[in-house]
C-alpha cells in the first residue's frame, strides 16, 4: 500500500488526472451552456469523435497544431449544426437526434480516416502539444508540477470555465440564455429570440466538444485511433449534472473523473490482484454512483429537452 | 371560440401523433417518406463510396440484395434478425413510455451471461435440452435487473436513463470480459471464452443456420403488439409516453412504471443475448453483443414503434448487418459504413415526418388529434 502514497506515484498520477480531465472540462462547459439554453446535446460524443479526426487531419496536412485544433473546433460546431437544425427548427426529439449523430460519427470517422490515410500498417502521427511551464507558479513544489506544467489547452479549458461562468451569471446575454432554458415563452415575450439562442447553445457546445476531441488526438496522443472518444462525451453529460450546471464546478467534477481514469490506467499497469476489467469499468462505475449520490436533477433548466413552438402560445 | 379548439388540438396532438403511428390515413405519405429517406441515405452513401473508389452498385448489392439471394443466406440473415428484433421489442416498450433505453448492448451481455451460467453448470448438463428454457429465464432475469437499475436510478434519483443506460453498457462489457477470462472460462481452451453450453437451439431447416430463436423473436413481437394495443398496461405505457402530465392526471404512478417498464424492456433484450449464445455462438465470448444494442434502437425508431414497422425495419437492418461483412471482405469498405447509412435514414425520416406534421400545414396532426378527442 505504501508504494501508492509516495510522491513519485502521486504527482504523476494527479498530473495525468489533470490531463485526462481536460476533454471532460471542455465538453461539459459546452454542455452547461447548451442545456442552459434548454437543449440537450446528446451528440456530444459524436462531435468529439469527428473533431478528434478532423483536427488530426488538419494538423497532419498543415503541419500546424493550432490550425488543426481550430479545424477540430469548427468541425464539432458543424456537426452540432445538424442537431440544431433537427431539434430547434424541426422540433425533433433531442435524444433521438443525438443518438443518431453519435452513430453517424462512428461510421463517418471510419470512412474518412480510410479515405485519407488508406489502410496502412504504420500509423500517421503528429507532434503533440508541448507543455508550457508557467513562470513562478510551476516552481511551487507538488502543486506546480501537477497544475502548472501542462499544455496550453489545459489552461484554456480552465479559463473558459471561469469565463463561461462570468458570462452566464454577470452579463445580459447570460440572462437571456438562462431565460431561454427556464421559460422560453416568457423569454420570448421579454424580447429574447429563442431559436438563435438555442442555436448558439448547440454551436458553442459543438465547438467546445470539438476542442475536446482535438485535445485527445493532437494534445495527448499525437495520432487518431478508432473510436478514441470512448464514451467521454457521455461522461461529460454526467459531469454537467454533477456540476449542477455550473461551469466552474464542472472543472472540479471533471478533475475527479480524470483522476479516476488516470488511476485506473496506472493500477492496470502495476499488475494488481484484481482483474483488469474492474479498472476499465471503474470510471463508469464511479460516474454512475456519483449520479445516484449527487446527481439530483433539481437544478436542471425547466425547459430542458422540450422543443419550443413559436406558433404555440 | 375557434382559438380555444385550436389550443385543445395542440395540447392533444403530441399524444395523438404518438399513438396514431402507421394506422392513420397518412399511411401512404409516411411510406413515401420512408422510401425517400432510404433512397436519400443510399445516395449520400454512394457519394462516400465513390470517394473511396468503390463501385456503389457492387457495395449495395452485397448490402441489400445478396442477403436475400439464397436459402442459406436468408438463414444468415435470420440469425442476425433474431437479436435485432428482440432488442427492438425491448427498446420499443421503453421508448413507448418516453424512456430512452440505450442499454441494449449491456442487457444483451447480461442475458448472454445468464444463459451461459445455466448452460455450463452441472445442473444445465443434467437437464440437457431443458436447460434452454431455464437459461432463458435466467437471462431475462439478469437483464431485467440490469435494466431495472436505470429505471430505479431514474425513479428515485431523477438521473437521466439516457446516461445511466449508456454507462451501464460500458460496465456490462467489462463484466462479460471478466466472466470469459475468469469464472466462466473454458478450462480446456487457451482462448478467453466459455465452454460450450449444454444444449443448442434446434435448427429449423437443413442447410441453413436459421434456428428456433427467430420463432421466439416473432412471438415477442406479437406479444409487444398485443400488450401495447390490447391491454390496460399497454395503454398506460402509451399515456405515460404521450404526456407525463396526462399520466399523473390518470393516476399512473410514474416512479413505479419507470422501473417496471425498464425491467420489461430488459427481459426482451436479455433474451436476445440468451439466443445469441444458445442459437448462434454456442458459448460466451467477448464482443458477442456486437452492435445489436444500438441497431435495436435504430429499428425501433425507424419503425416508429409500430409492430409491423419495427419488424420491417429490423429485416432491413439485419440485411445491412449481414451484408456488411460480405461487403467488407469483397470491397474493403468497413462494416461500420452501415452505421452511417442507418443514422442518415433515421434523420431523414424524422425530417420528413416533421414536414408533414407541422401544425397548421399537415392534415395528419389534426385528424389524429380529432380521433383522440373522440375516444
């Protein structure tokens, strides 16, 4: 047991935990905004997967990681536009459309990878993002190594969470978003245009999911592997609930899951008495249990998941 | 006065639309939309195939025509149809109550584990062919309890079943993997899989792998039709799916029904797993659930929860699934290609249906609302 409690084990563990949590932070900050406008973006997983591939393709051919990541964000946004059109304009069931987007993404990414890279044995690769040491802060023992020696997207993710909270709580636009998700009819009578706000919700969430996907392929792995989002999009949905639709709490909840994922990988590698399947399932078990313990949906926006009919008064 | 009746219609229409399904006057229109959607999806798919440098006609021949060409290929289709149909029945029960059971994959795993537990036990060996019904009962029970977790968590913790059923899938996959690596592993083999189960489902014909499972699946579909349209319980499910407010008004206890419906849903998806073991694989192995869970959902949505519609769409999807492997071998296009087709078909159908049911424009919505008001 003592081998777990050494700095040599714990510091890399938590540093990896921070890295693993980044896609969850980005995705759930996006999802918070989408759900605050009243739409559930179940297609998050699919957007993340498509963006992981597109950003990789972008980085591979332009040679620039920044451009690749941007491509990822935009492709996530474009994919979210599909959901937006079907759910906001055509008022279709948000969960059904989301499931279909996820299904589409599995087939589409497989197709696109093969169309561009063909069937080769050597895997196409890009350099991954370099870590940036924040001056002064990274010199703090332990904390510095864990939090302030990461790549740029890690910092951006946390800043985005804080910025999003600020916009939601302190600006007029944030108020409009909240009103749209709580009571679209009242928002409409107060002069808020519900459809554009909901479109924004989808597109922002898609963009964030896209960056999350880009983080996976360009940020930490440097390659694209089949189905590499591996259910992270669904964990983002759970993180959103656990964080009670607060972007900054999302960061904390995501850190928890990220650390469980990092721990799982390490325990597996160390060769424990327990079967490896237990560790693979661990993040999902923790998510499920925490949904039961803390996931009370009472803070959910009132009109979440309900299509808005302009004509219907 | 006029405004008032309009309002009434709008309130009722969502409910009316759900239960009207294919039986309404709009049948021809809906059929046209479905055919157009399939055609549009195939057209987009053809563009993708051309980009890959594959002749679309060859690919679609393997997907759509070859599965029906010979007696034995229909047998292959039937062993894929069985789990899809059973999963679709289970999922349709849940979706009828507006419960999105996306946990088909996990429930199939649990059903398969249940069947194997009985089939490889000493008791199963001694029972011979009688171990099959016992195994199916175990499968149904396991999967019902597994699905019931999601219903329970929804009822008592208000957690969305969409997320919990998906999470349960990931856990069930690992549970199955653990079973074939450790407790159920065939002691004589090197591969992580269980021993052969005591008895297999009998085949129906010589020269085809079609087995008794398909009869069970069809029976399940008939049960679904009878329960949904001929019983009080089915009516309550439909009320619950139509409008939770109406259900509360009618005195239907939502919390209890959510659990019961999820369990019922699990019974059928679990049977899919049991039959996959007892009819097709004859043992438990990893990856057994395949994509049947999600395909069942697609079948249910594509068929708009209507028994005949779901049956027809299951046949289409089974053809795609069984044809996709031949296509992969012959043309090099991954079998995942059909996922894209499936998603596009459903999206186009949703789009088409929304275009004909737009309030004020479509006739269908008013008619079904009127019918409901009379009832």
